[in-house]
C-alpha cells in the first residue's frame, strides 16, 4: 500500500468535484481528483452537453422544415443519425479536451479508479491511499427506474437513448420532468411519434402552473401526446416493441420506452456510512455549509438533497473550496438558483411559484402578472409563443420569475438578479431593455407590476 497526501482529495470528477478541485488549486492547495470514468462527469459526457447538442440539431431540423414560412427555399430530407452523433461527440470531445488542459494547468492530480472513503479522512483506490487534510464527496447521480421495471433492450434510460443508432418511429416516455420533455422535444423534431406518461397532473410539475399548462398547449400543437395523472403499472417488451400498462388499464405501445423518472444519488458501496457519514434516502446529510458531520469531510452536487443541476454542483464545489480556505462564501438557497428546461419551447424559472408564494405569504399578499410573448417583437420574428410571469409580495420585492418560450433560458439571469437582490418592480421599471429583444418582455412585466404598463393592459 502506498500513501499519498494532499491538501484536498475530491472523490468524483463531475461538475461539483472538478469545480471544487479547480477553485482549491487556484487558492494554492494541492489537489487530487479520484474519478472512475472521465473528469466532467454525467453533465459533460452523458447529460447536459450532449443532450443540448441534440436539442440544437432538433432546432435546426424544425427551422429547415419551416424555412418556407420566412421565404427561404430549403428541403428537409431527414435525419442523418451518424452525422448528428458525430456533431454531438465533437462538441463533447472539444469541451473535454479543454477541461483536461485546465486541470493539468492547475497542477491537479487525476487518479483513475473507483474510490472508497476511509477514516482519516482518506480515499482508497486499489492498494493506494489518498489522504487529504480535507475530502470532498462528489460522486454524482444515476438514472433511476421504478420497482419491477428492468432497464435493457427496448427499455432505455437517457444514457442509452443518447446512443441509439436510429430515430424511433414511436417512443413512450415515462416521466414528464426535465429529461422526459427534452427527449420528447428532440424525438418529435426528428419525426418520431411521442407520448409522455406523467403520474402527476401536469408536465414539468415542479414549475409554476402557468408554465406547465403553456408547455402542454405547445406540445399538443407539436403533436406530442401525453397522459397525465395516471400511474405506470407495468411494461413488457418483445424483439420489436414495448407495451406499457397504466393503473387505469390503458395500454400503450411503441418502439422504445424511455424511463425518465429522475436521478438518484450515487452513494452506495463507497464507504460513506462506514466512515461515519450520515445518509438519508440515499443522499449525504449536510448542514447549510456542506459539512457532513465527519470532521474535514464535505459533500457537493447531486448527492446533496435538493436541485440536481450542474450549475448548482459548480456553485457548491466552489463554495466548499472557499469555505475550506476560510473565505466564508455566501450560502445560495435552492430557490435562488435558475432552472431551465431546454425543450421547444423552453421553460425557465427562479424563485417561488405563485402557489408557493401564496402558501408562504398568504393569497392577499401576493400579486402575479403574466405578459404574453405575442406582444413581443423579437418573439414574433423568431416564431415563438409563450409567457413571462412575475410574482411579487404585496408592495414589496419580486419573489419569482417564470418564463416560457424559445430561447428564454438566456433571459433567466435577469430574473435571478431581481429575486436574489429582492428588487421591487419599481426599482427595475426604469431600466432600458434593448429593442427588439425578448428581454423587453421581462421589462413589460416589471412595468406592469410597477403600475405603469406600456404595451400591456
């Protein structure tokens, strides 16, 4: 057995892990990352980046089909699956090469292998022990399934869906959250018949009801089917198809079934509990400063209960590195983190939904305003419908911003600033938004809540 000592040992090289490593190295610490696969984790290799590349390919397909509507002669001849794969893999490879170079330039040691937490704190990889003055647990997440639903053959998770070498003629998607609606959007643009099965009453059920209903209308116009409010019961597959039975007795059939019921924390079998780290429902238990309760052992990313977003992982990794260095970083609550679903149309939000605001502050204290993108020039030009919804408390601050429409994910940072800085609509109303931009729609909503609507009634 060989011992290696570092200021910081990071178990897991995904978004939270490599962010902690990069920031710690920047602060002068010696750092090792233990990673069984590739640095970059699910987000870079099997999640955020490759799926958004697919969504862009889908956007190009839709634009080609609709070219005649803007006076452009173009012919849509179908999807070159190998070409789409090459495009997607090229994006991932370029980002991975850049990350590898950055890690190397910061002097970070990358150890390939499966790590296991031990007292010390330390991480064992085979016969080697990597001791850290501090250890960060950032082992990420995995695609969940349901009891009795075995993945394999024509029953896929998002990882297998990315590797399909064909466009399905038809597909069922179990789960109407972020992953489900994004794949539904891609496959529909590529020509597949798509049906989403969601046990709750709405698609993207964690979003404001106005966005959920708007997305449902948009998907209905696009020909994307969905079953809401009825639970999955069972699935069976043959060599050629999958059939799904719901609890109400309805049976649906398609070429493939995508299981998109969320992601679980990857914490089992890594020695966490044996080393004294508390686990609850699979998640590492931490305080608000990401301490695990075991001295000098921290956690970041998807293994910490809350929003499972890459940018939350980045923020938590940076937070831990700065906390260890004594910089006392600011805690960012999950409600202050922007959330984006990159379907067509996109869904973007930050802060409280109207229902959450009412539950917190009372119905009489909450005011919400919705601005229809039909009144926005740039939205008309790019051919998108949707809405901007802003929620405020009494005559006080903005507590939630909710957007639906193509490209609105690019607007949500302004909403984040309003919510986090507890800005009043009256504070924002004087700001000038460039014309013509979709950001003007946010400006219109703030003007309306400030009592001086311009293009709105």
